[in-house]
C-alpha cells in the first residue's frame, strides 16, 4: 500500500528494472488503487489480448477490472494510471512505532460507519506516545495514538485517530511490474498514433481474433456492471 506525497508526478514507466529482469518472477506483490472507490487492494495482473486485467485477491473474477490500452485520452491519464500500482504495503508491527513521526506517509484503514475495512493513503500529523507494554509472550505492545490526515477516502481532508493495528507501512521498492510496464508502453504507443496497420492492410480478421475480441469485450462489460469489492482482506 507506496508513494510519497512530496514527490512530483512520476515519469512514465519510472519502474526500476533492467532488461534481463523480465524473466525474473521474483517481483513484489502489488496493490492497486481502484477508480471505483479509490481504495487500495492487493491484486494480480494478466493480459487479455492487449488489455490489462486487474484481479483482486480474495474476490471472484466478477470483480476483475479490464483496461484497454486505447482508453487513455492523453499522457496525463497514462501517468495517473501508473500511479495506481505499487508494491504491497506491510502491516505495521508494534516495535516499528519509533519509525513513525510527523510527516510519515502511511496506508491505513479509514473509520467506516458501515464496518467496511478499506485502505487509503494518509499522513501522520501527530503521535501521542505512551510507554509500551508487553503481552503474555513477552512481545512488545504499542498503545500509542497516531493522528492521521486523510489524503483519500471518505475522510478526505479530515484528521482521525488510529492505532498501530490500523496502519500499514509503504514499501521502499519502486519497481514496476513488467506486465504493467508492457501495458503502459502499449498505451503510450497507441496514444501517439502507433496503433499498427489497419484491418484492410492486415487482411480480414480471423475467427480466433474475432473470438478474442468478443471475450475481451464481454469481460470488460461484465466488470463494469459488477459491484465494487467491499473490503480489503
């Protein structure tokens, strides 16, 4: 759940990896900020023709979101989409309390009257520290209170209180998953007129191409008609 509020808009394809790493499957797990509710979810991605399919972990395929590379109107939209992906944030541990101070960017559960557990970006504006205790196993227990200013979500612009169990720490890993990289590259290519030859240049569309097109369209339409994932596990 990992960006820095003080950073300027990233350059397209700012992920850090070299060509020989494309075959390396040891990529960090990803989270994605869904445009449906602007909350962060753990996801996996895969390709369907040129489309990018975002599958939410813990949810059935009916919640998948499908993104065609030709849906972007300008470079700014591609940049905004890139920022929706990042390595998964990790649950904060009690002993990590000292790492949080005023100005720290975190991803946390936002108070909800419906009881839904969703994650949004926030910034620590104050820490009210108390002496740490211990549990029966001798592990450190943090009872400090963290005041968070919400950058996203239903509490946008408000300050609320949180405990260590509500907070996830963002990853310092800035690598961009190769599947996402390839999709963004194709989106940029199509945006700047590199869509390839027309059907008249390529000959008549094959039955397999027609089938793939129908499957992609059906998935996309189904995703748009489905309800939003209700919470993040």
